[in-house]
């Protein structure tokens, strides 16, 4: 006695698949923001401090390196997460 799937259960399965795909897409779309935001923020702050103390672009470069490191760490953490 095999039971056939009713259209309702197939529709429910499609909705679950769609929601899973949307969550996965959101995860990967956010990677760009997670990478770019700390780079821009730390570089901007480093540049402001350089201008205030009349330094060559030392702190701008340090801010860029710190922002890049934080962006990479955040990206790796997101990619390692399961569902």
C-alpha cells in the first residue's frame, strides 16, 4: 500500500526548498558587505588620523591591513557556518 504524495505536500516541499535557497542566497550576498565594510571603515579612520597629525599614509595603510584582516576573518566564518 504505497501512498502517493498529494499536491499539497509537494507544494510544501517546494516552499521549503525556496526558503532554503533564499537563506543561502542571503548568506552569500552578505559576504560582499562583510568584506568591504571593515576595509572602508578602518581605512577612512586611518586617513582621518593621518590628516589630523600630519603623518604620511602610515595609519591609512595600517587601517587598510586591519580592515582587510577583519573582512577575511568574517568571510571565512560565514563560509564555515552550516545552514
